[in-house]
C-alpha cells in the first residue's frame, strides 16, 4: 500500500518543478490519504538558529494565529526536537500536546486531528528544515508507518536539494503572507485560474465550472488546489473573500484615478 504511494510521489516530483505549496497540497490530497492527513507544513532553520514556517497547506488560520510564529532552536517544541534529535516526533494525544512540551500546555490544539507527526528535512546530512503532518485518527507508533513518512521526508529533502539555487532561495526565504500580500498574489494566477477564481467567488461548484469552461472536473479540481496554494488560503470561502477584496481595492484605485484627473480637465478649460 505505502510502496505505491511512494512510487506515485516520486513520479509527481520528477514531472516538473513544483511550488512548495503545490507539493504540500499533493501530499495531503494524494500521498497521505491512507493516514487521513488533513494538513501539513514546512518550517526552516534560520541563520540565527530560529525556526520559521515557510509553507503550509490545510492548516486553520486560528491555529496559525494562536501558535508562535517564530521560535528558537533551543526551545522545547516538537519541531525543534525533530531538528535537534533528527528523529520522528510522534504525538497522538491531541488536543493535548503531552507533558513533554510544557510551552504548549496552555495551547490545546483546536482542530479535529488527533495525531501530529514531524521529522527533519536534511541537506548534506544536516537538518535544515522540518515537515509536520496533522492526521484525524489516533495513529499508534508503527514501524511501517514510521518508515513511510520518513521516506516521504527524505524524498522531499532530495527534491529541494536538486532545485536550481535561485529557486531554492525563493523557497527557503518564503514567509507567510499578510492579507495585502495574499491579495497581491492574484497577479501570479494564470488567466484560466483567474476565471476559475471569479466563478468560485460566484459560489459555483467545480462541476458547474467544468460545464461552463469545457474542462474536466478533475482539471478544475487541480487548478483549484493551485489557486489555494498561490493565494495561501484554505478553501473556497477564503479564496472568495480575497477575490472580493481585490475587486473592492481596484474600484477604490479607479475612483482615485478619476478624481486625480478632474483638476487637469478643469485647468485645460
């Protein structure tokens, strides 16, 4: 079962250079489905021995807001433990993080997931980042599952290593976007993705969008995943909100431009 998933992941990574968020979305939707994984993230080790998140998929905004944004390597957290020990950290007691992590004692996990697994991503035998997964069921520590997630982490490490240095720098330095940054990211969408985003904002289903545009529903679903990743959002509602805010911003800019032109017109008379 897991060998097939690993083989599919290798094939996916070999097809093209993917954005980090696209890879994480693929892990959730295709690779880690047998474990009922709902969300994942990657955090990197900074030059100042801090740990900061550089990409995520599926994590609720309230979780991102309430938990520490940047932490020091020496602090006691699951992800820092994974980096320091280079071992898989396995917690299946959520919403309680357990007695090993007193810094998280007052932060009960708010989601439905019961298991959190994280492990280091290495380059040249040196831990440089960590990937974490949240899964719905209680998953007991198991050698087969441990080998599976460890292999996925190793494949991701190798993939990031073989990217061109310029591409790797973009991934390594990427920060979680602010609201204005997420709105601006619409500029990165392709023409087809912009049309699909507009239709999503009109509350149309993937099936309806498929019928309107003449693409398969699978294609629409894949494009939707890419839209969410580019906008750094977690669903149709957030994507729709970003679209509507962009439209409002553009209307305001147009109004200002018109008002700015009025004095010139008067002067010319």
